[in-house]
C-alpha cells in the first residue's frame, strides 16, 4: 500500500502543462511587456517637446548653402590638421598645419579654433591662431582642463569665399 500512496502523492504534486497554462503564461508575459512599453512611451512623450530647433525654416533654407560650401571646400583639396597638447600645468597649445592641394603650406589665413566640451553647457573657448612658420598656426590657451574636447577649426583665405571648416574630437592629457 505504501507504493500506491507514494504514487498518489507524487501525482498530486506534479502539475501538467496544458494548453491553458501556456496561454495564461503567454498572456501574462506580453501584458508585462506592453505595460513597460506604455510607461516608456509615456515618459518619452512627456519629456520631449518635439522642438529640435526654433528656426527650422531658416535652417532648411541654409542647408543648401552648407552643401555648396562643403563641395567648394572639397574641390580646393586643402589639408588642414589640428592638434592640442599640454604646455604646462594648466595651459595648452593649439596648433594647425595648413597645406594646399599640391602640399605647399598655406600662408595668410585667418585661423580660428573653437574648443567645446561634448555634451556640456560650458561656454566654448574661442582662440584666433597666429601664423608662426609658413602654413603653421598656433595659440596658447590658459586654464584648459584635461579630457575630451571638440576642436572646430575655421580657416579663411585671402580670396573671397576660400574657407575650410572641420570638426575634430581631441583628448587633452593631464
């Protein structure tokens, strides 16, 4: 009799997986997923006003001008490289080397460097670089913290419309 009693106890503790059980588990699983998605959608819509820029129309009109300027820059085939390196405890040196399509140094440019932190509300640091050697421009920047920086370079040539713009991510060490 003990074997029959053990078999009955074992039969009572085992639960069979039926179609109804699988259906309830599936409904429960997807209900949790839908509720989580609904919460995330609500939070996203609540936190984003939908306005990317206040001047969308003007930005759209200026877009074709930006494309044309980019094509003109590519046609000039200038090579402008910028770097930033530590020059003392808190100072840094911004250096730019500019060459034309033939590899000859470009002289007489007005070179402006704008340093800004990525994803930071800090005001950017704008520096006008001075030409030292032919085609090499540099400037010192005081109180520049170590870390990641975005270096925007703008070089304007002697002729009307000659311009070079670039954006580089640089790292300034301690």
